[in-house]
C-alpha cells in the first residue's frame, strides 16, 4: 500500500514519536531497524502496563501494538488507550500473527486504525506508518480549520447584521426617491402616480456584488481617495447591470445589490460581464501603479414584495423578502470556496440552458434561519483565462470526487480531489472536500449524514 501524499502537507516526520510495543525482543529489533533512520523518534515498551505509562507521559503520534503479550494483551492496551481522554486520539496499528478475520474485526472495533499481520514487509510498515501519521496531521489541521471557520462564521454573521443596518440607514435618508424601475414595475407611467402603499409581488433574481479586501484597501487611501475610488469602480460596473436588463436597488459602501425582473440568465450574464469589466479596470490600475481589485458575486431567485413605504412626506422604494438575505449570504461564501460567482440551485433551474455556462456544483448548506438546505453552484466564466482553463480541465475528476464523496467513499474521493489540487493548487473547493474526506476517514460518518453542511452564519 503506497503512502497517501496530500498537497501542502509537511511530510517531515522528525517531530513524530512512535511507540513500539511487543514482548518479543526480536520483533522489536526488526521494527526498530525498519523505522530507524527515517526521522521518527522511536519509543520502546515490552509489555502492556509499560506501554500505557509511556503513552500517557509522551503522547506519541502513533502506536504499533502487538496483541499476544503476557500480563495484558494488546486488545486490553488498546481499550484502555481509547478509554483515557489523554490518549484517546492516538492512532493504534495492531501487529499480530493472528490472521483470522474475527481477530482483525475485534481490533478495529476497539478503536485501532489498522491491522498488519506478521510476518510483515518493511515497505508495508513504512507506508502504513506514513499514511496514518499524515491522516493524524490532517485531523489536527482540520480542527484548526474548524476553529478558523467558526471565527469566519461569526464575522460573516456580524457583517450581515451590519449590512442590514446600513441598508436601513440609507433608506432613512432618502427623500421621496423612487427608482424609475420601480415605477414601471408598479404599473405607473410617472412618479406623480406613485402613492404610499403601492406594491407588487414578483419573482426576481437578486444579485449581490462585493469588493474583496475592501477594508485593507481603504486603509491605504485618504477619505477623498476612497470616495473617488468607489465612484470610479461603480461607474464601470453599474452600466453592466443596466445593459443586462437589471437595475440597482442599493449601493452600500463597496457593495451593490441589483434586481433582475425578467430572466435569471440576465443576472448570470451581468455577473460574468462585471468580472470582465473589473479585469479591464485592473489593467488601468496596474498601469497607474495601483493594486488590482477583485469582487465576489452571489445570486438567488424567488418571490419578493416590491413597493413604496414611508409616510406622505417621505417615500422610498423597498424590497421585502427572505431571498435578499440569502443572496447576501451566498455572496459572502464566494471567498470561502474561492469562487468569483456563486449561484443557488434555484437560479440554475431557471436558466434557459445551464450548459451554456461553465459551472460546477460546490456544496449543499443549511444556513441560519433557513429550514431547507441550499444548493450552491460556481459559475466560472468570469474567471481569468488561466483559472477558467484549469477548472474546465479538472471538472471531471472534481465531479467524480463529489460522486464518491456523497456515496461515502471518502478514500476514493480523496484521490480525485488530490488530483484536482495538484493540477490546480488554487482550487479552494477541492481542498475543502479533501479535508472533509480525510476527516470522515478518521472520525467516521454519522448515521444520519446527508452531506448537507450546517453553517451558523453563511
């Protein structure tokens, strides 16, 4: 069995301690000779009680454990390691001359990660040791990533709250402003016909676009430069929305919310065109010595209420619908998955010909406040040409990996996602599934697992 090599995983095991447990001195010598000189620190225990004491004290990265020993057999040693919170996470590989299937099953049920029969081949031992040390490292990294994601989730939730507050604040300062698109949708010929309480229910596509790294960028500019930059950016992307039969409902700092009353295709094509316009804008910025910018775009479609609220002396147009918040959350996820354009499955279903666009499934998530899971797709037609080509070239192994992943074949899925990442190191979605697959291989899969990720804030 060849060792599994994961990208960006440090395969220098010099800091790893391996505990060798066997009552037979000859076996210990063979194991020691097999692993010596490979950067591992090797610890020796000649019986079960001694192994438990060393494990509690040193917390080794791996235990190679014989079964047939006096005083305490390997099964009992493994059981006690798993029962102790201090040693529960240490992976155990059984080494035994016992070849019956029942013996192997018993060992694995006790919590061992592998079972090797004696006599063993040195190459097999080395391969399995490297594999399980790598998985152990991935598990630790996954725990770290989970903590990072939790922090990101909390920040995203706060960001959505801030956006909602910003929208409310902007609405409060409008003085009888009603976008002309509202007038048409409400069936009015002129703003003079608008009355408080006019409203219409209509299915529309909501687009959220946001500048990435805006806070960091703005800190490098004066207030006047900030103002000029925002207007320069909006001057370029705003006409794109109009050209694709949409209209801007709100500007909020560095972000844009737009509505598309006709076709979902209009919104998707607008999102692609926005990235193309930004790419052209970046050529100008580089020429003038400025850093390039990037944007994320999220799309969702559904019924919304559009109408006039306020009082007789202060009117404003307003959009009321849960789909607005969901579109904002979808946009917030673009940077997590490394996508420039993320759309809901509902948008995909409304496209006249989805195959017209380069797209791929990226996840199914359940967000706060939504009972039903949301299916997410990435449209990568707006990516830079080199990124677009890489995603097209790796689409087949990526989708094959997804099929294997949702069939709970995580080892096989890891191979496919690893292939994608090796060819396209910047593919964040593939990395996410690679880490999830590794985690499920280590931790197992809950019985009620459906593949839907429950996200606190996304």
